[in-house]
């Protein structure tokens, strides 16, 4: 069968590195290792229905959530591979309370924060899940990194992206020069460029939020979400409701087709006054991606996600993210 001479993700990374004569190739190497981890997880996810990786591992993570075996597999796959890649000085994972050291003698100049498997509630029901990652340049001089290397603003990210394990496995990432999407050809084991220079429509057609929480939202947030359901021909409203329950899948659909995703704070759970999503490895990387694609990301009081100075590893932020004109309008309700 004739295969299109597709641009592989490695070819794309090397080509973009060539545009930066000062580049050492470390970021390219880091992304390449992440890609290998992603392919490994993809193979396991596609097997999940068969092998006994389904179901609970009997452990709970620092979020107090049941850790599913695939979460553990994904976490260990990334941790083990990236600890010895030689490009990182420290890591943080949603599944680990503390920072994760890299192998002695393999310290590098970047940091990695990741959500190894986003959308865990969807693992056993065969719905899209994904991996989200965020890369910063270290601040400390050398050797093993520390918390200070990880707690940096989203605007300081060097790279951000996700791997979406869905009807096909896709990798979408940015290094600050636009957003590129790649699709895995499992028979070859290569990611090919399928969505060059992704731009998100400036106004969406999808509303994506867990309306089961709506009576616990702040009044102005509820008013905003309700406004999207009013008839408005010029704005293409009412928007269609689409909620997958995997942030990475809801984000990806809106990135491509346009829309607004909201996980605002709610009064349902007093221990989580700022909603459910985490800044370091969910909101900040997706905020970099959406801005690179022409969209926006704010908290439910209108603060730009990328401007937030993190104070702790697993801090949560309310998130409203998507098409520019929709987030601009949301801001008029939120500020
Ligand atoms: P994770 O599986 O990494 O904990 O993330 C789950 C998150 C996110 O993927 C999704 O948007 C959100 O949980 C769904 O939460 P609700 O089930 O409360 O809507
Ligand atoms: Mn997640
Ligand atoms: Mn997760």
C-alpha cells in the first residue's frame, strides 16, 4: 500500500531545531523520549480491554483518588524513561505527592511536570484519555533540581503538549512557535504531521462543562454559561453541549472545532475551593497551547492562567479555556 511520505514528528522537531543555531538538541532529545513513552502508553491503552490493567490498583494517590492500573503504568513509564534521559533536573507527576529526582549523573537543564493519564474515570468505559506535559528551563545552576525549578509561571514554559489516546493516538505540542498535531500510524510506530499550525476558531460552537455542578457554581459563572444557551444567530448560539470528562479530549475537540471549556470553582467540596484541575500539569500547559493557537485561558475571576505564580506542586485552579471571543465575553461576566 502506497504510504504518503509523511513528515514524522522527529523530522519536524529536527527541522525546527535547525531554525535555532544556538540549540543544543536537548529539547529535541527530551521531546523524543516523551514520544517513546507516549507510544508505550498508547500500546498499553489499546490493550487495556484485554490485559488485566483495567480496574483499581487498590492504591489511592495524593489527590485521594483511586489510582487505576493504567494510571500507574503511565506514571511509571514516563518516570523511568525520563529520569535517565539526561535532559531533566527534576520532575513532578499528578500521581506523586513529592518531586521526582532524576538519575544521578543524568541531570539536565529542563524540568518536566506531567499528568500521566488524564481522564482516569474514563479508562474502564473505553472513552478517550490522554497524557499532558509541561517543560520549563531550570532556574538552579546545576545538579539535582528542586521545587523552585518546577514552581514557575506558565508564561515561562519552554514546551507544552499532550498525547490523546482516542480513535487514533495523536500528539499535539508547541515549543512556542505555533501548535503542531501528529497522528500515530500504529503499523509503522511513527507519528506523522497531520494538523500543521493548528489555529482554534476565534468563536466556538461547543460548550463543555460538567453542568451537574452548576448549582454549586458562583452566580456570575452560571450566568455566563447560561448566556451560551440563549438564541443568538450572529454568534451561532445556542452552543451544543459536549462533555467527555477527559480534559485532554474536551480540550482537543474545542481546539480543532472551536468552543469553550469551563471547570470553575464550586462550593460542592470545601477542601477544593478552587475547583478540580491542577495548574502545573493541566491548566498551564493547555493555556500555552491555546494561546499559541489564538485562543485564551483564564481563571473564573478573569486572571490569565499563564500569569499565575505557582505556590505548590498540586495547586488547583478554576479554568475557563478556548476560543478567544468566547473567553473575552466570559471575562465581562467574571471580572
Ligand atoms: P485526572 O483523570 O487526571 O484526575 O483528570 C480528570 C479531570 C479532567 O480530565 C476532567 O476534565 C475532569 O477531571 C472531569 O471531572 P468531573 O468528573 O468532576 O467532571
Ligand atoms: Mn488530569
Ligand atoms: Mn491523571
